[in-house]
C-alpha cells in the first residue's frame, strides 16, 4: 500500500515562518527546519512538533492547537486527493492507448485490399489448393534466399485470375537486380579499364607503326575535330550576323 | 563491258560489337559466337566457315558464358542472372530461367552433358539438371566469399575447379563441399595492391588444374594436394581465356595484348616417357583483348574486343596441306546489311536498333525497326524465292500464292539469292563459292549452269575467303551477272567462254584517266575487279551508275575500346 506523505509541503512553510522573525536567526532556523523536515519522511505524523520547537524561541504564545482528529482528517483528505489524481492519470493513459489502437487498426485496414478481392482470393484458393501446394514446394526448393516467399505471392496471383492475364512483379526485386547488375558491370569495367591497367588510346596504338617508319608519318587521327566546338559555333553565328549587317547597310 | 559511274559510299558507320564468348561443338563441327551486344551467331566450320544462324541481341541479354550441352543444345548466361536456351530450329530464344544468384559469370556443362553448372556473383555455384525440354535446379555447392569467375569440370565428372578473386577452390561434386582452397599470388614473385582475378581454369584428367589470371601468369596446380606445381609468366597484361583440346595434349590461352599462346605437352628428351608442358607458339592476330579462345581438333579459334574471329589451323594436325590450312579471319558480316532502291536512288542501312535511309546525292536519315531474311523477289513481282534453314530453295508463285518448285538441296548453305529481270532465272550462290543458275519457268538448271558445273570453277575462285553476299543484274544486258563479296566484285558474262584452270583469273587493269571508270581487256567470262575493298555492298543503280559501300577497317578500329599499351623502342 502506498502512502504518500506530504512532507515536502511542510519544510518550505516552516522556512517562510522563520524568515518573518529575523534575518540571521531565521536563516539558522530555516536550515534547521529544513534539515529536520527532510529526514522525517519515515514518520507518519506530527511534524508540527518541530515547528513548535522553532516557534518556541521567538514568541511565548501557545502553540496552535491541533487536535488529533483534525490532523487525521487532513491526512485522509490528502490521501484521497492523491488517489484521485492517480486514478485520473490512469484513465487518461488508458484512453490514449485506446485511441492509438483504433488508429492503427484503421491504418491496417486501409493498407489491405478491399473486401471483395479478399473474398475472391479465399474462395479461389480453396478451389485449387493442391496445385498451390505443389507449386509452393517447388518454389521453396528453388529459392532459399528469402525472395522465395515473394515469388510465391506472384505465382498465386498468376493462376487465380485466369480471365485476365497479367504478371505481378515486385519493383523492389527489380531494383535489387538492377543494382547488382550494375555493380557487376562496374567490377568488370574497373578490372579491365580501371586504374592500374596499362591502357592507351586507339589513336596512339595505331600511330606507333607510323612513328617507326623510315619516313615518319603523322598519327592515325591527326586532327581532333571535336576541339573547340563551342568556339566554332559562335564564330559561325557571328559571321552570319556580320554578313547580314554588311548586306543591309549598302542598301541604305 | 561498259563504263560506269560509281558512287563510293563510306559513311555507313557500321561498327560490329566485340566477341565475348565462343563455344565449339565437336559433334557437329559448329562454332557458337556471342558478342557484347547479345547477338549469338552460329558458324558452320565445315561449310567453309559460313555463318549460318544468327540470333539478334539485346543489351539486357549480354552474355558472359556460352556452352553446348546435351548434344546440340545451346545455353548462355549473363549478367542479368538468367540462363537462356536457344532454339536452333526456330531461331529464337526458347526460354530464360533466373538462377537467383545475382549476375552469372561462368557456366560449364558436365562431361556427360546432362548437367549444367553456373558460377554467380554472390559466390555460389549452382547445379542444374538438363531435362528434355527445360533445365531444373538441383542444388547449391558450398558458398564462397567472392564471385565465381570461371568453372571447369574434371573429365570424369567428380570434381570441379572454380576460379575466383585471389583464390581457386576445388569442389567435390557429390557432396558439394570444398576440398581445397588454393591461394593465387597477386604478382609473379612480387607484391601488388591489385587483386588477382582468375579469369580461367581448366581441369585435366590427371588432376592438374591450369589457371590463368590477371597478373599475366599461367599456373599449374595439383588438385590432390592443393599446391602450386609450375608458374609461367607470359604477358604483362591479363591472360583472359583458356581452352584445352580433347586429347589434353595441348591448350591455348589468350591475353589482353592480343596474343594467343599455344602450350603443348611434349617429352622432355626425344625418347623419354616424362612429359612437360612447353609454350610453343605465339600468334599475334588481334589488336585488342582476346577474351575467348576455343580448341577444335585441328585449329585454334580466338575472338575478342577487336571483333575479328580468327581461326588458325594447326599445321601438325592438318592432314592435307591445302588452302584449308591457311588462316581465316572473319571480320565482315556474312549477311547483307544494305539494300538499294534503284528507281528512287535510296540506300537502306540496317543497324542493330534502327534503320537509316539515305538518298544518294543528298543526306536524309530516318529510323524504324524491322527484320531481314534471305529472300529474293523477281523484278516483275511474280516470283518469290526463299531459303531457310532446311535444304533447298523454294520458289513461290506470288500471284497464285502457292509453292511453284524447289531447287534440289545442296549440302552447303545459301549465301545469296537473286532473280534476273527478264529471263526469270534464279541465281544462287553457296558458301563453298559455287554459283548455280536455275530457270524458274522451266523448273530446271539452265544450260549455262550445267556447263559451268561440268567444267568446274577456277581454283582461285573457289579459294576465296568471304562468301558472296549480293547478286544483281544489268537491266539491258541479260547475259551479265554482277556479284560481289568483301574483297572483290565480278561481272560474269555468260556469252564469253569460261576460264579453265590454267588461265589467269584476275586480269591486270590498266589505269584510266578517270579513277571511277573500270575497264577490262579479257577474253573470259569472269571479269573481276578488286578496286573497292573492303566492300560491304555493291549494286547497279541504273545502266550507267554503280553504288559501292565500303567500310575501311581503320574506321572500325578507331571506334573500339582502348587496347593495352605497347612500348616500342624509339617512340
């Protein structure tokens, strides 16, 4: 059984009371009160006596009279309040969880196919169950990497709808396949033409013979026609414009 | 003969794609060749090396491995992860089966021919069973750490050698487990940062495994103990392919520098029993990487990035030393890729993915996608001649839409067909350089054809390398037949006497003041000119004009990928 003791409320109250009386003494008393206030967590009742002790030094008034009954009533009130808050918290949490669950169910429903198709699938599957078993077995033999389960799905779709003929493909599989193929091509390109291989251009290769002839000839592809294409295009445009301008001015 | 104006066309930008794999079938003496763009060609080596079948390719079906299995079935595998079987009768792809191992790098058939083994990107070696109509997955072997780049079966079918990156593993077929893992040095007697890729392995029946790798080494390993026996450094670049003869006394390797080396098992001294492997002959017939080699009983076959297929018969294996023993280099296609419309002066070029239509005299280009086959239509539109894979050329009557007659079958495939305009004679050229003339209305061979056959062709005519790819006729001169192959064109004049074996076949041509005019002073029927070569197409446009499409080899080479650097003194 949890018993919540309102010990923290007492300590600041005692500090405030002592501050009113006087500065240095009050600080001491505050410290004292606080110190006394904290370790008293084990005690169930009567932190009032410490207050009374502190108060005694400053005024000769009689301590407050608090009957046992009132204190008990207060304590019970406190307990009830605390229990209430706890219950409220619990119910709030429950509600939250409930709402979340409903949201998830709804999302799941949205993800699945509409009921009509599901019905069709279940009825059709009952018809040709045997064939599926055989197919599944075969497919399980073939593919053990985990993509086998996906392939089974594909197989199912194919044989159910016999009026329409289509093949369902998982795009994720295709991406994986493409990336693997690209990696393989990159590997072979790298190993044959990548860094570390001793490759040269075709032009240089064909020109070797020309260089060793008794009468040295030029390289096989001496001119680089792809050089400065942008420059050449600009020059062409400029020339055309200039010609037009020249043709226009004498007419004036 | 007449003077002609000639349109010399050199702008047909035909670049063949490099050869990736070759596979030799001993039983039928056929060679399957696959290229980097996915086309597969089948050459009939006994029919004068004629390319008889052709499967057009697609980049997604680019092959990395090709093999014959179960007799006459052809399989290929590539980087898209599928094993493809080809239907050789229907000339299409039978089916494509995904191997679920990622890209496939290598494939080999078992010695019995009933099983197929593939090596995949993820390091797994998969065994497939060949059933009569399909292949079926059987099991996986132990998975390795890096991709399996080459495979080889032991001739007894009990063990397998698989080459990977930096190591070779030997598997036991029955259990599928690795027996040995042999580590390959990265450099011959040295250290290198680059990984050593084992491009090819071969398993001999005495347990020796021969490996070729990217450091330029050929190494002999003992599979019983898993140790290195001998190492040869033969090149500064990768050695990319290996093929062993059936008798296991010789093998050939191809390097990235374009050289192929022949290794033979020879006795140590002339009368000792001990034999060792010796590197005997180098051949330099290629300029770029030799990515694949094959060993037939009498010849070494090599192909690579420079697109030539080279068949080098071995002198010691050839019985009769005749023209058959010379080197064959197949560069230009054996099919006609160009057609000409005479009235409209248009030329149609066939590329892999598009067609280009050019008007002679001006330039226009369009594109569509079509297919081509060996057909000939008579100019008046009443007859259609077709030759397919089965024997005999069939002639159909177009107006009545039925079969008219069939030319008797000949054991060599047809390379060119044409129907003459007025006489409706069908002229057929075969791959052994025989030319027949068949009269369609009479349903028999013509007189001229019979005389030619009786006398036989000139021996130089029969020794030509390349097949005749196009035949055409002169509209005003029915006695002339114009035909050409890659290195010559010839006008046969039926009215002149035929040359006997002793006369000169090729007559010297006196040079004229115009370079486009050709003139001959001969007395025999075969008038041959070798001015325009290499010739892809030649045809008669009208009475006075010829069009010749040439493809200089240099233009093709200029568009190939980079070769290995060769250091020559003084450059």
